[in-house]
């Protein structure tokens, strides 16, 4: 059974995708159908990752703080 899928997208993005698909000799519809098939078959994954500068680096400087960090690490083993 075939069904219709309809959604909105940025006009510039759609035009770029259509142009690239045409260069490859396929339709944008084919790209979208192949993408849905690959996604449902586990061949591509989509996820959300934190931005690079959202992860704060922690430096353990100073003997007292470093000793406490090592103790905590040992407790977590």
C-alpha cells in the first residue's frame, strides 16, 4: 500500500537537495524514500548530541582536591 507524506521544509534546503539529486540522476522523492528505508532498517541513525562547548572541562588542581577526586574514583570502581 502506498501513502502520501507531506511536510514543510526550508525553501533553500529543498532547492539544494533537488539540485543535488538531479546531479545524481535521481528524484528528491527517491532520496527521501531511500532515507526512510535506511532509517527504519537501522542503516542510518539520528541523535541529539550536546554542542562542543556545552561540556565543561574539570581540572583537578591542588593536592587536596586531587586526593578527593582519586578517593571518589576508587569508590565508583
